[in-house]
C-alpha cells in the first residue's frame, strides 16, 4: 500500500524520494487509486503557500505564484500533455497522424496558444476569488485534475496499439475508479466549500466526461498526453465555478 502511494507521488510530482524507495510497474499500476490523495496533498501545499503570502501580496500576485507552485510541483507534466494534445487535435489530420504529432517533442502554435489560455484562465479566475472561499478553491484545483485522470482511464481504451507508459495503468482498471474519483471530489468539495464544493465535484466529473467523449471521437482512446490535457482542463473547474458564484453575488 505504501509503495503504491509512493509510486503515485513519484509519477505525479517532482518530490524527491529516498534512494531506499524502489517501486516497480506493479506498484505504479496500483498507484492510480492514490492519485486523488496526491492531488489533495498538492492542494494543501498550495493553499498554505497562498495563505502565507496573503499577508504580503494582493490576490493577483498570489494567484500567479500559486499556479506557478502547482506547475513546479508537477514538473509541468500535464501542461506538456495539453500542448501536444492541442497541436494534434487542432491539426485537422487523420487519427494516425494526430498520434504521431503527440509524439513530436516540438510544440506548435496551437500548443502554445492552449498553454497560454489555460494559464491565463487559471490565474485570472483565481484572482477573482478572495476570502474564505479562496483556500477551498486552491485545495480542490489539483484534486480535480487528478480525479479527472481516473475517470478518463476508466472510460477509454488506450489509443496506441504498441502500448506506452500509461498502458501500465490498464491492469488495475475497474468500474470503481470513476466512483472513487466522484466520492473523493464530493467529500472534499463539501468539506472545503460546502454546496459550492459539491457543485465543483459534479461539474468536474461532467467536464471530464465531455473531454473523454471528445478525445474518443478524435483518436479512439486516451494517451498520456490526453490524460495531461484532461487534468489541465479539469483544474479550471473549481475556480470557474467559484468565480461564477462570486460574480452573481454569492460568497466572496
């Protein structure tokens, strides 16, 4: 159990582990159930970071630093997947060519545009939220992204017939994956932000479902890059739901 949890940390973050910790593919396959827990840890670190800087900086500057901190803690893994996915999906090429584009290490104009838009949305939406709601939104942001990974893994087959690093997760797939993701999102959402948090959980699952359908229509399954893209899209949901609430006269 502990080895699988450490494998999840090793896969999803840049946190260094002791040299004595050695994980294998079996640990990595079982680690998917710990993805939401890692998301909560990242969210907790980011919320504490934001709270500390709240005595020094205004919301916009803190928002930039929070998003940067989350990016650094994940090593930009999912943002890279977003860029590759955008280059492929908006290329208007056949399925096989889109899979080739996602393997290309170079980033095209659509990939750059997608990254800029996602980061801009994350920062500006979070900057619009202050008060007690802000910490809860920050906590839920990386959690939403990691829960979205489980839903995508459960819904779609692997798109590459030759396999890849993410195909290892298929060994431990079960219908409980999506249910586990939903349970964690709803419980954490209500604990962090009551009814708005529940709305965040439901909206995150809905957005992930739509992203999965879109991905299946494009390439017939998921890849590591589309998992990253889905995570990035899902991470927008908490701050967007809260921003809509604030804009229409709710809590601030």
